[in-house]
C-alpha cells in the first residue's frame, strides 16, 4: 500500500530511487517489469508517459517486496541456491 510520501514523489523519481536502492540497471528493472530497457529510461527521464500508472505502481510495490525479501535472505547468511552440477561424480572405469 502506498504511503503519503510515495504519493508525493513523481513516478519517474520513484523508479530511479527503487532501481538505485536495489542496484538494478535499467535493463534489470525492465526485465522484471516486462518492458524494454529504453522504456524504463524514458519513464525515468519523463520523456514517455506511463500508459497505466496504477498498474505500474502495483508492480513496483510487488517488486520492492520481492527485492527486499531477496536482500533479507542474502543478509541472513543463507547461501544462494545453486543448481547441482552434472557429470562431475566419480568416474567409473
């Protein structure tokens, strides 16, 4: 749910703020939102209007929650999940 502070911040500034806080490139953020990197760039610069502002705000809230959870898990000392390596078991001769 948006706070009054978030409502006062222009969407372009909020995008930039979230991206910087979580150390995402424009392309990283774009991939998570399902748009192209140039679109994020244009939104941040205010060159292109967001067609559905409410939908983007909901997506950003969800993204912030997901990123905060990822950060929390990394900070808790939990190692990142890795896929098992294939073909590196003992050799049979």
